[in-house]
C-alpha cells in the first residue's frame, strides 16, 4: 500500500537500502524480560552487505525512536553529505559540490514517539494522546528519514565495518553506522512479585493500563488505596497525578526506601517543596519503607524500621529503579562477532565521551542506554553518566549526529558536554516545580533556585512546547493547548484546576 506520506518510506518488509527483502537465519537466542531477543552471528547470511569503505551517502540505522533516537534522526536529516571527490583516499574529503542526504532509517517497536515527561498529563486528563505521543508518520512527514515499525531482535557486527540490524519481522537493515537508543524500562525484578503484581508507568501502554486499573478500582470502591513504590522524582510525580485524578478519589501512599523521604538525590529546597505539595494532596509518604515482596492480591510486604509489615492496596505501581529496555550491549563484537543482547539486569552500552561504543567505532549509543566507560576512557560528560533524563538524551542527539558525520568524513569527534538546565516536575493539574541550576550572582540571588506552584506549571508546559521534536508538532501542541485556557490560568481563575 502506498504511504500517505510520500517522503516517508515504510520499510517494514523490505530493506529500504537494497530494495530487496533480506532474511537472515537466527542462530542463537538470548532472553529478555519483555521481548524475546535473538543474537545473529556474523556468519549467518548478509555479511557481504557491510563494506570496509562506508557507502556515500552512508547508511545510518537508529534503533529506538525516543528522545535520543528520534532527535538524532531529525538532526542527521538536516545535514548534507557531500560525495567524496575522485582524489579522495581513505579519508574522504568534503569539498565536492555534489551534496546528498544520508540514507537514514529509524526503527521503533511502536508507531508513536512518546514525550514521556508529559505522560502524567495523560493520567490527569490535561493532555490528549496526539499531543503527548504523536505518530512517527506525522513527525517524519517532509523528511527523508525512513521509518520501520519493528522490534530489534539482534545486530550482526563486522569488526572493522558496519553491520546488520535484525528485526522481529524477519527483515534486516544493513548499516554503515548504528545509533543505539533503546532506552530504559522499570526494573521490576528487584523483589518477588513486583513484575507480575505491579503496574509500571514508562510507556504509552502503561498509561492505558494504569487508567484502566484506576477506573476499575474506582468502580469497585469509593476510595481505592493506591501504593506507589519508589520515592524518586518519577514516584513523586505519579503519586501527585493519581492523588488529583477523579476529584481526589484515591487514597495514595508513596513508599520511599530512603529514610529521609522523597527524592533523596534532589536539591533540598525542591525536596521540601515536593514533600509539602504531597502533604497538601493527602499523599501518605512512608519514609524508610523498603518493599520486600508484592502479592497478586495487592499485599505489599515491607521492612519498616527493621520490622516486617504487610499492607493491602487496590493498585500498586512500581517506580523503583530502571534498566536497559531490551538491548543492553555491554561489549560489541564478542568472540562470534555478534552484538551481545542481554535481558534483565544486563548492563548498559559502554561509550566513550564522544558517545561512541568503546568496543566498536561505527556504533554510537545515546540516552538512557548509554553509559560512559568507568575505566577512564569515559568521563568528561559533566556527570551525565549518572543521569537518565530526556534532557541528557536530547542534548546528546546533537553530538551523535555531528559525530557520525565527522567519523564518516574523517573529522575529529566532539566529546559530549552536558549542560544542566534544571529540573521540572508536574505535581498535578496546574501545579509544578522548577529547580533552576545554580545561577551566577547576582542573578542567582535575585531569581532564587526554585519556582513553584502555578507559575512553575506554566513554565514547564511552555518549555515542553518548545522541546517538541518538530515545528509541526510544536504548532499542533501549542494550538491545542491555546484552546484550553485552564491549562495556563491560575487555579483560582480556572475552575478545572486543582487547588492545593
Ligand atoms: C513517566 C516519565 C516521566 C519522565 N519525566 C522526565 C522529565 O520530566 N524530564 C526528563 O528530563 N526526563 C524525564 N523522564 C526520563 C526520559 O523520558 C528518558 O530519560 C528519555 O526518554 C530517554 O530517552 P531514550 O531515547 O534513551 O529512551 P526512550 O525515550 O525511552 O526511547 C526508547 C525507544 O526505544 C524503543 N525500543 C525499545 N526497545 C526496542 C526494541 N527492541 N526494538 C525497537 N524499539 C525499541 C521504545 O519503543 C522507545 O520508543 C521521564 C520518564 C518517564 C517514564
């Protein structure tokens, strides 16, 4: 069927590069907690597709279309790829006037990009699905980026070359350069029963499942008891969103393992503010409560002050910890030239400061799945190795796009430098908190470091409109939100907003 978007070439069954379906036998299997992943050895099939001299324009495959992957694809699409001059040798020159676009393919298991920081607005009903999770087809319309909707099942690497990405529909994509941006997922294997008995809040499917579970609980009981396990930023935001849903219909408890309470690693001013907001929303915060198991009937076993305790909830959310989503790649090109694909508990993909996989120069990793090597080859990222945020992934996309281009033309790669722009939280409709980075004096003194309440909520929304991946989506969100003044007006003025 012809694509409604002429420039968006869906390649779900055919390699966009060769125009012919490529089938490669899967020769070994490794397991993942959420999807079955396979590893294909280099000996299996299309080895000849990768060449020691990259194609020009190069074939770039980006796996994962979240903050890291989608933004990298869009930036790569904006670059020109001059053809090498006839005199070019191993280091291709960029002096030719014959400019062309790279052959970029973005692969994602879903058909929508999810602007995850706005997922709470889906739960509270403040935002609509297309505003938070637009279709890739719409976002990539007007670009030359190919999109393949499929799950990545494995990658075959050539030691000094590119490789082949294998998809669950038995097709494959040969590449000269690979960008791995598969993100993280909640770490539910931490305690018995968490995976089978808890909801998570990390994907669009999770939002749908959460709304369904909360509605069911509400239909069965006037004031359902909800537990959110994990007192980090995500747990605190989720607790606030649930507490304000359906006219404060839920009795919410936030279980924090840290004895000091919520968000132990955040600045103290921000923590105090969030604790105060949660108190106003009647969220019970149990500091020092370490969950040891969860049963199917909602029974949560805790260790609290050294004593075991059992509590029963109608709905339990797991927001404690995260791990690579599906394809943690610790060291590329192992003994059988395959890209190791791990499951639960596998480490992230090790990169150098230029975000290049330490074990393979043609592979880059970005976002939640990337980890700077701990042996001294990494570092220099301004602490980004510890952060798993959209802010980091978004900033990395500029560097990765540039570094792929630079590697292709034999130019020096840029080490990633993280610029911390502060922390922004949603705390229920009409409420937010923004912690600014330490500003130099006298600016820091005049402005302070924390903005809260309605003004913070408005600033956060404005920032997220600005951060939308394309101008088209920016405009769509702006138009939709402009028609809903309750999103911008102070709670006293707007009848639809919650008051603290
Ligand atoms: C509820 C929530 C709120 C958040 N709020 C904030 C915030 O306010 N500020 C902030 O900075 N950060 C926030 N974050 C964190 C932020 O969203 C992540 O750090 C960021 O999305 C990481 O980008 P990424 O590209 O690494 O991964 P993701 O954006 O998660 O994208 C990964 C993509 O890979 C795809 N994928 C995974 N496995 C496969 C496979 N095998 N095959 C094909 N595709 C696959 C997924 O479908 C997904 O689209 C929030 C996260 C959540 C869950």
